[in-house]
C-alpha cells in the first residue's frame, strides 16, 4: 500500500501518568510489587555481572536494601549502566536491557529442548518494571556505574511522574564500584508500602529464596540484617533422610499454615525446577483449586499459581522454584505455553509416583490420605488405569454394609449392584440390606463409573445396575387369603394415589419396622411428566413432538409391608375416607424416607393427611 504524498510518519505520545494508572489498576495486583521489581532488576544485574566476571566467588556481589521514614533505597553490585544505556533503557518505555543482550522478546520455548537458553538467565522480560515505582513515589533517582566499560563515570538519572527526566554524569567518587542504586522518596499516601517494617517484610516475602545475598538496614544504626540467610530447604544437606523429611514438612507448615500429611519432593532438572508438594491433611471442596507458590530464579512470582498443576491435584499445595518458566507481563502468574504444559504433565507424574509408593509401602499413610482425599483420587482413577489398579479396591464407598472399601465389600458380595442416584440408594438401602443384597451408592461423582470397573481388578466379582425388578423379586408375596382381605383397601389406595401415577401392592419384607417402600426413579418421573405434557398439548405442534417421544410411562409403586403392625391395621380399615387418608399418609412417609425433593402436591398431601388423621383421632377420643 502506497501512502499519500502528504502523509508523514508520526510518533506515539505517551501520557506517563495515564500509563502508571493503567499499571496500578490493571497490570499489578498491588503497589507492593514496586519492591519486587526493584529487587528483580538488581538480581538480573547481578546475573549479568557474574556472566561478565565468571571467576568471581559466589556471594561476592549482593543486594542491599535501606528504608527509613523518608526514603527507600535498593543498591546492587550488578553490571551497571553507562550514560548511553540510561538513555536507551531507562528513558524508553517498553525496552528491556535483557532484550538488548540479544534475547528475542517473544521467542517461544517449545518442549524441553531449548528451555534453558538466553533469556533463561534473567527474570525480567518486558522493561517496564521500573515504572512500578511510580505507584509509591513521584520521582525515581538512579545512580549507576557500568562494569562493562573500565573507567566509566557514574551516571545519574532522575525520572518524574509527569514523564520528564534528567541525566548527568558524576565523578567516580559518587559511585566508586560498579553497580546501581535506586532511591525513592515515597509519597505521603504510600506509607503503607514504604515503612521500614513493611519494606523488610516485603523483601523477605519476595526474596527469601534468592541465591544472591540480600540485606536490610532500617536506618536505626544497628547492623544490616540478612533477608535470605539460608538456602531453600531442598537445597540444603541433612544428616539423614528423616531429618530432611522433617525439615521440608516444617517449611511447608511455615509457608502454608498447616502440618502436611506428607511432603513430596519435586525435581525437574530440564527446567531447573525444585520444590515440594505438601499433602493437605483435610479434604477440600470438589472443584476448588488451591493456588501454589511459584518462584522464578528465587524471586517469588505468585502465591496463587493454579496453572502449575492439573485440576485433579487439589489434594496438594506446592512451593517451587524454577529457572525457565516464563512469567506474564505483570510477573504475577505464568505464561501458558508448551513449557508450562510439559512442566504440568511432569509434576502430575511425580504425584502419581507418590501415590503408587504410598499404596505399595505405607498402608497407614494411604488410609489417612484416602480418608481425606478419596474424591480427588477417584477423579484421577477414572482417567488413569494405573491408579485405578492400585487404589480402586481401597477407595471408600457408601454401601448397604455402611461406608467401606470395595475390597471389604466384595468379600461378602460377589454380585455388586450399583444405583444410578443417591435418591435411589436411599430408597432401597434398608430393604436391600435386609434382603442380603449388596448395593453401592453410585450417585456421587465418579462412583458409578468406578464400581463398574471393579471386575477389571477383581474378576471374580460381577457388577450390575440395580433394577427395580431385582429388588421387588426379593420381596415375599403374601398368601392369597391376606391379599383378598386387603383388596378393598388396595383399590381405595390406588384411587387416592392415582394423581401421582402410583400403583400400590402388598408384600412381606424385612425390616418389619419399615411400613412401606416407594419404588420410583428420576427417569420414570421425567417420562410421566413428558406424557402429561403431551396429553395437555394434544393437537398442537408441541403436542405432536412430545407425542412422538411418548412411550409407556413407568408408574411409581408403593409397596406396603404386611409384616409391619401399622400396615396390618391400615388394610383392615373399613371406613373409605379413613382408608384413603391412611394410604396418603403411608405414601407421604415413604416419599420423605426417599429424601428426594417433594413436589408441591406431595407436600400438600402430607400436611392434609396428617391433619385428617389427627382430626379423626380427636373425634374418636371425644
């Protein structure tokens, strides 16, 4: 495309105050990140200095923090800047010294092959970190001297929140050794983030795992105190494996605030990742994901990094330090790329390996783990055949024998029946148990699917869905004389309950304390509702559609228990209205025992039948 002759190239104008407002409200989560950005810049400068002087002893270069009520200062022994560097990097928004060293700004890192190249030496990537200081101060004062150019003078840069800056060279005495000092004069409204105690706490929070020595001076005249006096706990040497395990557990408790059930060491050399996963001692709500604490080259990146582990791993919280994970622009979360996906898969394998080891060698720990986290393990077992084979027999389920493992349950029930819903299980549990049937509640997430896979682990066991006919086949019929004597009552009961599409039958079953059993299912109720709508809409388009879907609607069945004394009394009632009321009351009581949601008509029936029976009892007594 050819530009018109009167068209000229123009330069974007940047409103620095507007840009700072954008950073504070949309990029960074809190003004406190200003200190992290300053420390990160210092760490990157030290990394470049070590690359320039590889023979320098470890720990010979460091970071010094100072804060009193009037200033906050961060000083490093890093590579420093020349006057040309200052104009290029401090006065040009968006340009990073890391890119100027030959690191492409958006080069993707794919798989494991190129993860530790070039930019992997530096934390920062975007060259905007220094702007975060304007969140707490109106002016940034930088004094720097370059280690790349022998004899280079010191250079001073002052940047102001209105977008202006000044640069001047200083005598060598202003900065005798290479490095950089950044000084902030906090605004009055920034005291929350710049008070000495807060600066020290933030330095410890962000930099506790940094590999370079960091000290803090509060201006009181006392000695500077170390911010990161010890290495990361996984990097230390311990006299015994037990001592190491206890130290990692103490660190996990210090970081997360709970004593972990166990700690899992994480080590991925390909990305320079090390850390621990702490197994939560208590269950967490299904689907709730905990954030994880992620450091990049020792600098805290995020305390809420959900993306480092797969969704099913909500039974652990991790703290890791990685060399080659890529942060987002705010450096408060991880960039979703192939590297992160590979790390997530590799960490998932470490968690699977821990489960396998515990299952094979520590039954007591396995029992405590499954008590707390059976749901997360079930979600994993559905998709992971190895975990399924190892743990399915040991997972707890709700059964007619109580809460027990499938291993325990299958020892006494070679045929395992499984319900499709919690409601169905609650309807039949007492009756099935008395009849000797082995039924598992398959209504909870994953349970039905997992129970059906039990024969893969226990070939001698068969699994089938519970069919109402299976249950009713275990209910004993009553003798002919008893059924004939109850025929009139049953007819009145069927008529009273016809509004609910409910049949009534008389059987004998245990336990005798149960007066009635309501056999119904959600699918049957839906089908009856569809049939009713079809009848109401007959003749219209909607009625034709529902009619095409119509099939013989299965009816609910109220099965009265002849062994129950109350039922024996009820079927002998010869007063029609009282017989109808008693049948409605028995239906309502059975519906309540099923624990399914009641329809409005059923709630009304329960109230009406209770009041009618109460009125009858009062009339009889008077």
